[in-house]
């Protein structure tokens, strides 16, 4: 498991920060039965939330940043392996809220699909992808 | 009203010929009587508290993401059949292999209802015998049936004999006179 990179390289000062992001709070394993009268019965089958989502867009970034994201995606086996996300992905956000999104209990982040890149020569790209926060069975 | 449902899975897997002797000690009314269980391995899991170990009735249950399905009852009193689905992971493989392909195993499955504070309000325990397993690329299915069939409605069974019916026919033709 390799964490999502926060910088282009260990010696670089260039942070990898998104220019746009959206997220959801996760959902619980609940099934509902609604009777013909409209009354609803709910049953829970687990005690933690799962399926958090974090959609990220990196606009006007260099080819070097795209290469780092490319390597991380393939290093994780695409959507196979879970990882943690660094502070830089939530930069500008209140630290209390950022902590809640970054580290929900028992959650690891997975690529939902391959990142998509719009490439504009020379050296300008827009990368977008979604991460899913899943409960990993240890 | 919202309720939480947790299932406790306690499987005793037998690894040797000792199994036959132990499986003979089944008492449907009192549950499965365990005698001479040396050589048996007990696996305990629960499926609600994620990655937590839960202590219940003095026993420890680890988390495993399993689910039970398929139980049914009929007027005829047939054996109840259930399947317990596990992901295809090492823990589940061990369950199957230690019970000789889940043919020499006994299961006590307890379904418990929890209130908002995770306190247990009531529970139902059911007991089953292993009758095999099947594998797919993602799941392992353990199959079980209830320990004993209920007594059928035609007890004692009737028998056709020459003393009762005269000459027993050799084919299925009926001749009315």
C-alpha cells in the first residue's frame, strides 16, 4: 500500500493539490421494507459506514504531476489496493473537517476507475478521478 | 422501529474419524451434545462489528463478512437447508478444509437483535450439520442442513406383503372385475 503522493518527488516543493473536489459522507448497510400502509421498517447489518466518495480534479497541472498520478494508479494495481490520502488533497479545508474526511474509521481509499486526462500542449493537463472509501476486511 | 441484526457463527470442524463418533451424539431437542470432541477445531465469527472481536456468553467472536441465506420450512417437515456465504479468503478456505470439505462439521448459528446502544434484546440459535461446500472465484459457499428430519405423517411406514394383499403384482396393470 503506497499512500497517494503529496509532492512530485521527495525533493520537490511542488504540492499535488486539487483545484476542484467534492465528497460524500458514506452510507450504512441498511435494508428497508416499506409496507403498503407506508410504514417503514429498517434493519442494520453492520456498525460502520462505507462507500465514501471523493471526486478530485487537478486543472492546468504539468506533465510531471500527471506522471506521478499515472505511476501511483498503476502501483496500486488500478482499483485493486487501498491507500491513504495526504493532507494536500484536502488543502484549504478546515483541519477538523479534513481529518474527518481523510481518516474515517477503518476506511481505505480506492480508485473507482482510471484517471482521465485532458492534455493541452505544451505541458498543461487536467486530470480528474474519483476515489471510493471502503471498509477493508483485514 | 430500527433494529440491528448480528449473526454469530460457531462452527466445529472435525478432522479425523473421531468425527463420526461425535456426529452420532446429536440430540435435536437439547441441541448438539458434544462428547469426545478431541481433534475438533472451533471457529467463531460475527458479521456486524467490523474488524472487532466480540465477547458473547464467554466466547470470543472475530469479525468475518459472511451472510446466511436459504433457510425454509415446509409442512412436510423436510430438513431445513441453509447456505453460508464467505468471501474466498484464507479464513474461509481453512473452515472448509478442516471440516473435510464441510462434510464433518457442525454449526451453531445465532441471530441476535440489538437495540440502539448495541445491547442484545433477543436471540435465536439454530443448529446445522455440514453437507458440503462449493467455491467460486469470489465466494465460498458452505452448505448445511438441520440435524434431523421431523417424523413423517406415515409413521410407522406401511409395507406390502403377500400375507396382507395376496399375490403381489409383477407389473403396474390394474384389472377391475
